[in-house]
């Protein structure tokens, strides 16, 4: 995960360059455990010390620029989308790239070519609030992680904004890969405790935790609790990163 921050036009230019580089990846040869729809895949604009209207304008500008200059289909999602069918990113990702290609006749991209090249895929550009990507690792088969993930998801647990997948990371290890889409309502510590409790019912305990990307200081886990103590490496905050720039 790459986090970029700068002013409007410079940020859009950086996104276009990233999309152009990522388009060189042949998705037919690329393998990985996490679902993806393209080389760049997902590009969210998240307002920080700004408002959502600015993020929406930047997302739409970036989506249009990527489509025009990289010749890639672009789907808008989140607050940037005006279509209910593409507002939620999981709806776009349903069935992976093959599934989106099958639906493309009735679900056209917002910008760019109508036809989706299976080698290059698409770029999803959105505007949304803060999201925390948080993983819990286990020394257990992937089937165990998948069962824990199913139980942890919002629709099963009632925990606000918790999305989860069980992924195989090799060498007998697996992880519950989570997106906390409303971290002000459900934070890292609460999500960890829910997953750890579910894990006990399957006879396993967490081995490591992982924060992917930058988080705001207000969402940092309690250093005295297990989620923080098991971190593979200390999480960086957005504020600390900005101080070094």
C-alpha cells in the first residue's frame, strides 16, 4: 500500500504516473492471494484536514486523467460515484476481474474504454473516509482463517464496518485480512479482540498482527493491549509521516 499526499494537480499527476507504470503488469501472469481488479487496482482519495467535496473533485479528476492518458477503464466508487451499483467497492470486486468483465456490458466504466482488457484490468478511483487495513496472522490452515473471517464480518458479528477475508500466506500460515471501514465506531483493539475470541473457538491463537499503510494518530491501538504488542512492526501514523516531509 502506498500513501501519497500533496495538493490537487500534483496528486493527480502522481496517480496518472502510477497507473501508467502499473498498466505494464500482465494480470494473466501475476499471482497473489489478495483479490484485485487491476495493476493499480484501487485508488482512494481520503480527505485529511480537508472536506469530502475536495476529495470527490480530486477523485473524479484523477479518474478522468487516468482514462484519457493511460487508456484504462476507470470505475468511480464511494462518494465519487453517482451510481448505486458501484458505490460500494466490494460490489465492484464481486467475482474478481473475470466477474467484472462478465458484468461490463451492463456496468460500463465511468471513464475510458468500454471493453476491459484481461491483461490490464481496470482502475477503481474513489473518495471515502478513513479506513484501516489490519491483519491478524495465525499458524493455522487457511480454512481456519476463512471461518474466523466469516464470523467476524459485520453481517455475522454486528461489528460496525468490519470486512474480513481469510488468506493463505504460505508455510502453514494464514491471516484474517480486515478492512475497518468506520474506525471511529470500531477500532483496532475491538476488532482484534473479536477475531481472537473467534480463533479460540477453533483452537488457535493469533501469532502476529499487521497494520498496512498509514493511520491517523486518533486510531492508534492501545500500546498496552495485545493488538499493539503483536505488531510485526510498529505502525506509522499519517501525522508522523507528514512531519518528516
